[in-house]
């Protein structure tokens, strides 16, 4: 299969080989939402704050779950982490809980959010374990999240980072946390 993308007049191609059917693979996701003070910064467009856009994207993501075979857990974090919903295939419940996330105006500890995600996936027997992290990448307390991310990825886990208007240093941290190629720099196209 060849995939082609056109962006700003430039075209990129990727050749993919399908080695197995997705029908037999199960996936356990940990959806992790940064609810720290920095996520209350203005975002633009119809999304007033970074957290508003993160919740919109997270709800959209859980709404696409293949509920016949996949599950997701929901975690919010700032200075501490909270498991809002353990692994479930109930996409409607997850979407509702995503939209209830509010900022607690605390500092940001990305490591603690990743740790809660890894813990939420530890009991799953899914063939693939994926953390989907929604953050602006500004971490100011706790351990370096790159170490835990590296350990999780070495064990076969995948980390997708959705970086919400992250500045240079924060963007570099998000890039280091993400599994190669799974960093998405998110912004509202209506204001870009």
C-alpha cells in the first residue's frame, strides 16, 4: 500500500506492507488528559482554552474505539493523576467523562500522568497497549517522563502525543516521549 500526502505544495510518500489483519489484534488505550494550569491558556477559534481543544479531541478519539474488541481507560493529571475510568469498551461513558474534566489549576507532572496510564494498562491482556497523551508539554514538577516513556516503549507499548500549541522546549519533550512518528502538533485550523 502506498500512502501519499500533499502539504503546502510538497508531496510525501510512504510504502506500507500489511503483515496481519487488525481483526485478531486487540488494543488497550489509556487516554491521558493534561488538566494543569497551563492548559487554561487561550487556544483560539471556537476552543477558548487548550483544555477545551484537548477534551474535544479526546472525546472524538474515544468515539472511534472499535468497541467490539478494544478498550480504553481515562486519566487526568496535573500535579497528581486520577483514574477517571478504568478500561472499558463504553465509548459513550468515556466521552461523557472526558467532557467533565476541569482544570485544577495545579502544576504539571507528565511523569505521574504516564505512570497512571501504564498502571491502568498493566492488567490488560490486549495484544497492543497504547497511551494517547493530550498535553501542551509543559512539565514543571516530578521525574523526567522520558525515562518511563522509554521503558514502556521498550516493553512494546506505543505512545501517541497530541501536543497542543507546545513551545519549542515543550515540543521537544513531547517528541521524545512519543513513539517514533506518533507526535501530532494540534491547533485549530480556523485560527492557524
